[in-house]
C-alpha cells in the first residue's frame, strides 16, 4: 500500500507540474501580442525576389509575421493603392519618395534594393562606350529615376542631358521594342528587358549600379512605422536572412521563382545572373540630397525637402 501510495502521489505531482507548465506556456503566449499583417506593394522585378523567396522559405513565418505581397503592373496603380491606405510599405524609388512628400504623403525610406537600370545600345547603333552617345536618341521614362540615372551617367562622363535626344517612352516593353526595331539608338532598361536586349546583340554601356545610385528603395508609411514597428523590424530580419540564403545558394534551387517573379522567358533558364544582394542599409544623405536637387530643378517638387526627413532607420537597427 505504501508503494502504491507513493506512486500515486508522485504521479499527481507530475500531473500538477505539467498543468502549471501548460498554464505558464499559455500565459507566455498571451504575453506576446500577435503581429499584425504587413501589406507590401511593388512592380515585379529583381528587387522583389528576396520578398517572394522569404515568403516561400518561411522566413517571415519564422519571425511570427504574415506579409501580403501585392504585385502591380504600373507605378500609378501602386501609388493609387498607397494613397487609398491599402499598403503599409512598398518598393519605389527616391524620386517617388520626393513626390510623395511634396504631395503630403508621409512615406519614409527604410532600406535599399539591388535591382539595376542598364543603358543598352542597339546592336547596329555603332555605339561602343558612353562617349559615343553624344547626339544619339535614348528611350526613357520622363521625370523618373530612369531619367535621373541617365542624367547622372552623362554628368559623370562630362556631358549634359542636352547632349542626347531623349525619347519619352513610359512603357518599358515599348521602350524595349523600339530599341529592338532600331527606332532609337539606346534605351535605359530594368531587368529582364536589359538582359533580353543584350541577348539580342545590344551592348551594355553603363548602369545605375556602376554609378553607385539606387534605382529602387523599400519604404513604409509613417503611420505603419508608428503602429507596426515590430512587424517592420521582423520584415527586415527575414529579408536579411533571405539575402544570406540567395547569396549562398545556387540559383538553380530557386530559379523558377526568379523567372516567374521577374518575368524572364523560360529560355533564359540556366543563364540568369542575379546581382549580389546586400543586407538592408539606408541610402546616403549625400545621394538623397542629389535626388532632391534634381527633382527641385526639374520643377517636380515645390517643398523644401531635407534628406534626414525622408529616411527612417527602423530597418537597419
């Protein structure tokens, strides 16, 4: 009987301890508030690859975060969603940030991305290097980071925007087709169109990455920064983990995702080269000041903007 009694008491102690442990776990769970959903909008491009892979690999989930990514076909559709309050964050560019601020939208740059704009000369244009572009026609989108990149390329090579004939072609596919059909001498293109143009004999003359500018940035509304700070920090932790994965893993492991996300044709499989993605950082104030000056000189911005007011370090802490 003593042995039975002892076993009974011991089992009751174990059950009691398990119950206490279960209660503590539940209390611990309730002490951690559930994270809110982050809504991110962007136009599908190389810049979006880390976000899509982070979701597929479960890196957001690992951080206790749900990210709803919304792809858009045009900047105007993305910006309309931003203005309607449907987005917490987005991939945009520094020119766009200046325009948002000028229009009363409080959006802060919280990081950079690693896409690129490449100045491609037509196969039969006779252009071999930047100095050959003088007097030639260049297809661009006006008053955007594309035009800004072209102006900076020219400036770096001791030329001015007046030294080329700017042909305004907002739609990227149309820009690509004009270059392909020899209706312009050059075009400034993002991926996958730059790679497609080069594959068809085009020559890469210069690029935003070699210039040291950022074609795109990640940004969040000030409202989201105020109300979803934990979620944004979790987003960038997952982003950085994804960057480590991409940079250390053969592209064959996730190439199908890249093709689908960016829009490369299937025949490019096995030939795609991605940029080396970086851990999240902020653009320099000096570089942002140059963008502000450009938008002001172009008459796009009437407000006096300060680089410090356009950035927030929540994603790099």
